């Protein structure tokens, strides 16, 4: 399906056409209602209930003009995807006719059935009620169908007793917590920012694979689990570095152009698209937006990637490791904060005060990440991401911060009391003139670091491609809020003792650097030496999801979330239970799928080829010819079949024992046997499409 040629006017008119944005609202609302709703959206003021009916009617009128006759409260339950229940605007008039209506009450609150969503014990089985509440800070949008559309209204999702049953509620609370501490710090800096907003910003990079549908439907493992459970790496894959940023194939370009159009219609600001490292791997990235909106947009992108691929007989794979032995897919989370002064507090400034704010934020991140590295690690923990992290393509599970040598010297200088060294002062004094200028382009990027400073933001690279960003950003906001809270407490204490502000700030930041500089690392995070050094530094190395989830059950984590009103005790415990259940279920599904493929597809083909080869040897030997090498081939084949059968037996035993760690080991043994058989059995007999076919036949 080839799109028509686009010009600048068409793109501009298309952009946001399916979004009930402020620009669109102005056309459908009275001046009073528009101004009131705008204050709610942009300044965080409480929604005026008196305008709810007018807003709802305007939404309905606009949605129907776009062909939508259904609406849905669109939310992010704790299963990691999005959910929507469609309700019609249609209402019977009891006289054989019908009318179309949408009230403020139905806009603001919904009541979908919550019984089949994971709750982690937040509700009992018989408590089926769940409630949705409109989030006006993220605009409503139209999901188009072939004959109409659906008005989707972003909402939070909560239980009858008020507990958060979704990913968005905790995120919104964490933004509030961080904003509170930024305001507090702003006042200590003497900034006049009353009534001005703090904006947490995010831009993300989404990696994905494409595969031809004709191959996908023949791979039960891809269909059932999202990744290949068997398959040998082809002779040529990514080692020539010829796919990365290479020319995009015509079919893929057609897909990308259609994807762009669908995303532009939803006001999603796509900035880049390109080939990624592995053949058949690609990336799309967005311009920076406010965090809540950016995460909603990412959830939509993951959905639209898959739907658009269908139009071209392609399938979009979002699993973190769809193919073994080559690069997997991640999601790079670029995070920054705009203070109430409207400036990026993670961007080096042009005067001592702005640089002091910048260094304070760097120190807050150091303190937060070092103190709660295990908590951040748990937010990127999943069965899929366990295959990717540290696999020479993604950051290791050891959390560290890369600042670059220039900035790291400056930061470490805050923690020292010494003389100047070279051109950089290693004993900085936060005052009017002593702080050296910080160039904006002060460092190269470290692609191996999980948390890297990239000039005016931090890039968190550990998220998996299939993961939503809400959890990781909820934690990031919360731990920085906690660090800033302590910084403010210490500053206020030092000022009460009579210290001048810059002197107090100098002392507080120096103390943080001295305690938390172990989190800084500028080397190769893939190197074995770093794993040893990290252990010596006392940094946690939580290699699997189980290791990560065990650590975050501790009371200090509950205290952190409750202190900042981000999650209640039972809400956090529920999330931990759900994450553990999802991990166990994912491993179990993969194991059973491995058994099914090995027993019903690989074994019959292997046995048939074994018989054919044995028969051929007998026939040729009757002619008096030597068959030594062919016999050895038959022996290898027979050994691999026996190994596969033993591995099947061992895997069944592990499944019955419900031991996820042992299941993974047994799956690995079974895979080794099956992949060895793939190298022995003729291609035309092998029942699964090969890696080479799926990666290169596009």
C-alpha cells in the first residue's frame, strides 16, 4: 500500500488531525470553557465540573465529524499493555428512534470490568469493579477503522477501594512529587517562579524488527512467545556493519512512510527513522514532549507499528531478543527537567547560578541512582530483557552513570579539597566567578552505559523494546525527588547555621559526591574488568529478574514510595507480585512451546531423515563403495536426536517442578540439540524458516 506523495502543506494539515488538542478545542468550546480546560491541562488546576458536559458534547461532536460513533476510556493496566472498552454514543429514545449523546459524567468516569486484569491481590476475585478517571493532561484521540473510528480518552484505572490498578497513576503521582521538590529547590536558589510549571520531559527511541508474515506464521515460537526459541545464526548477519544507517529497502520504506502518516495524524512528533544494527531491525524516535504525553505516545507507537506492518504483509516484532546471537531491541529513555524558570536544569548554563542548578541536578541523580540502583534495575526486569542486558549490545544489569571525562572531573572536583590540576579546577567553589564554563558538547556518548549524560539530558538505555516506560520513569522521578528532598533539608539546615547559600550548597554537594561517586564510570561497561571493579565498589549486579525482584521487597522501598505519595504499600507489593507472576508464566509458556515444536515438528523430520540416510548407506554399501564419512554423519545425526530426546525429558521434568531457573537451563540444552540438527538436516526438510530467510528476505 503506497502512500500518495506528501508535500509540506499536506503534512502540516495532517499533523494532529485525529487529536482533540487545545487548537481543536478552541473551535468547539465556548471561550469560558476553553480557558478553564486550558488551565487544567497546562497549569494542573482542578477540572471545573461545571464545564464537563460542554467538553463532553464538544468531544462527541468533533469525534463524530471524524467518523467515530464509539468512545473508549483508554488506560494502561498492570499487564504492561493498553486496554479499551468501546461504548457507543447511541441511545434509544424509547419511541423507536435513537439519539447520540455523551455526558460529562461519562467523560470523567467509567466502570469497565476489572476482574480479568492482574491486580496482585489489590482486589479479591469477586470484586470485579474497576473505575477509570479522565486524564485531561493527555489529549483524547481517534483510532481509525475501515468504516469509522473510536474516540479514545486517556484515563487512570483504579479499584473500588481507590488503589491504583494501572501504570499511569503512579507516574502522575511521581511527576507531582518531583515538581514539589524542584519548586522547593528553586526557592532556595532565589528564583521567582510562583505559578509556573515544572515540566518533566522525555524523548524515546523505539527499536523493532520486521519479518515477512509468510515466515512468521510458520514459526510457532514467534506466534506464541514473540521470540525464536530455536534457530542458528547465519554465516552473515550484522558483523559487516552494513545494515546500520544503510539504505532502506523499498518495502520497508513504504511501511515507514505509512507509519509516519498514521503517527502524524495522532500528533506524535516522529523525528528520525533508520536501519538499526541487525538485518531487519529498525528504529523510530520522537521529539521531546512532556513525560506523561510522551509515554502515551510510545504506547500508541507500539500498537501502530504492529497494525501498519499488517498492511504490508509484515509482522513487527517488539520482543527484546527475537533472534539469538545478534542484537536485540531496546528503548532509549531520554529524560530531562524544565524548571519553573522555563530552563532545562540538565543543560549547562551561561552563568554561575544556572551551572550551580545543573550540578545540583547531576548530584541528585548520582545520589538517587546509587541509593536505589536495585529499584531502577527492577523496573527494566523481564524474561525478555534478561536475554538482552549485558549481551554486548545493551547495558549490563550493573547500574552506573557516564558523565564523560570533562564533566566527571568537575563533579569529582566538588568532592575534593585540593589545588588546581591542569586546566580544570579540582576544588570548585560555587560562587560568582569560580565555576568554570561548561560547554554544551562536553562529552562523547558511551553506548555501553545504562545511564549516560548526553549534553542536556540523561539517556537511560536499559529499557526493553517491549516495555512501557511508565514504571521506569515513575521510579526515576521518585528517587530524584527523594534526593532533592534531602538536598533541600541539608541546605536549609546549613543556612540556619549562618552559612551563605553558595557555601552551604558547596558543602552539601561535596558530601554527596564523596559518598556516591562510586556510581560514576567512563569506561567500557561490557568489559569483564568492569564487573569485577563494580563488585569492589559495592554496586549491585542483579543479573536476572528474580534477583532484581527479591531486592525490592525491602521496607526501604515501601517507605520511599509512601513518603512521596507515589504508591501505597499494598500497591507496590502488588506490582512486585505481578512482575514475578508474569516472569514465571512467560518462562512456562516458552518451555511448553519449545516442547511442542521439538516433539511435533523437529523430531518427526529428524527421524525421517535418519531413516532415509540409513537406507541410503545400506543401498550404496551394497555396491561396494566406502561410506565412512556418510556413516559418521549418520552417527552425529543419531547422537543429536538422542540428545534432543533427553533434553525433552529433562525439560518436562523441570516444568513439572515449576523451577524457572532450571527450566531456562533445560530449554538451553534443548535448543543446542535442535540447532545442531538444523545444521545437519537438508533445508527443504527443515520445518522452520531459517534466520537467514527471516532477516534478509524482506
